[in-house]
């Protein structure tokens, strides 16, 4: 059976590149306040018989951050959209605290956190979430390089296999 360590290494490099660049993008874009999404980015290379797969995982909301969500007013090119329900305002509480958001009204008094949660949720409902492509860009960039790397790696593996068969035949 053909062993493919070179191919496996090329796929592992692709996996590592995508995860590293995605994490870097999250940090640059300031979409990393809790580090939950950052820490949830994982990938693995699976080889079953003649099937090679690179599988990536992240928290569910990572897809919304990456692809964006269309709101009532703004339409982004994404499969996600708000149609009739606003996002739950209560889910924004910890994010507001981590970000240190504490706006004041016209009188100079702080706005209550419940009011702030509602205002942000309504803004998300109307305007959506802009696509960040924190994962999509590194994935596509890595994919562009991958065919040549896979071809070279697989060629090296086949060459080693053929040499091994010839050496066994000679002996």
C-alpha cells in the first residue's frame, strides 16, 4: 500500500496556515474579546483509504462573524439574514462589559445596560453584521497554493513507493 507522509505533511501545513491566519485576523479585527471563537478554531487531517480530508471546526457563531448577516436595511452577500426576529438583547450583556461600552445620554447620565442591549440588538437587526471573512480569506489563499503542494508531495510519495518496490524486487 502507498504510504503518503509527504502528502499528509502538505495537508497539515494547509491546516496550520488556515488556523494561524484566521486567529491572526480575529485579533487584528478586534473580534476576539472573549477569545472563545479564537480558541475554538481547530482542524484535523483525516486519511481513510484513498480519501483525504481537512476538517475545520469553530463555534457556531463563527460562521456569522465570517460570512456576515444581512439586516433589514443592509443586504450583504450571505446565506444568513434577519427576517422577523431581533437577536436576543440579553446575549449582548457580557460583550458590552468586555468592550467597556458605557455611553451617556444628552444629560450626561449613563444609559442603562438594558437600554443599551436593546439599542445594539435593534441596530444589528436593522443593519446586520458586516462580513469579516476572517476564515474565508485564509482558507481561499491556502487553497490556491494547495494543488501544487499536493501534486509535488504526492509525486514524492509515489516516487519513494516505486523505488521501494524496485528495491524489494531486486533483492
